[in-house]
C-alpha cells in the first residue's frame, strides 16, 4: 500500500506556516492553528470561513506527464502584457515544464531569449517588482528566486485575460 503525505501551507503577512504529515495530524494541527488565529482577531469582526482543504501529495511522482509545449506556443497561449507578466509566465514555464524549482537572472535571460519575446531593458527588475507588488515570487537566497503559489495561480487561472 502506498503511503500518502498531506501538506498545507498558510501564507501570513510576516511569514509562512507549513504542516506536513499524515491526514489526521495535519487536520488536527490546522484546527488548532485556526482556533488560535480566530482568537487573535478582534471579537467584533465577523469571523471568516476557512477552507479546510488539505492537498494530497503522493510519495511517487506520476508516470504520465503533461505534454511539454514549446516556449513560444506557451507564451502565445497565455498572452502576457508587459514585462511583469512575461517574467512570471517564463518563471512558471521553468517550474512546470523544465523542472526548475528555482531560477537566477541567467536562467530568466536564457528562457526569455528562447521565447522570441523582446526582453525588457530591466528584465530582473520585473522579478523584483512582481515579488514586491504581487507576491508572485519567493526569494530563496540572494539572486535566486522561485515562483510562489500566487504566481502559479495567476498564470494558470488569470491568463490570458478575458475580454
């Protein structure tokens, strides 16, 4: 029988909380955390309802992978507008199709050239602005970033923009 691991990650303003383990452990820890967070809130503010969905992570990688599109096809499909959106789409492509958890300025420069898109003058500034304004990236170390869950959501669900 294949053992399953469950993980939940909660992004807070000043940090992040991640709980991982078997389903019962994760559920119990999340319940305790939600209770404590609700007690900290002003008692006169209506309490929000929390989704208690726990993502399931299989210990084995699936054998069937999605067909990898060419970078130019992917850019045309997502139709990013401007340097900020293009940078997050390229970071997503590196993560999803190239298997790169993190990327550097050189990685972004190479994938931007391969995409056929004209790079912005301050390409790396697009990453920094995307991190600060939209939280599309997380800084792993100096000059090394990874796409955040917000960035992944943006590319998967909000691009291309509906007219």
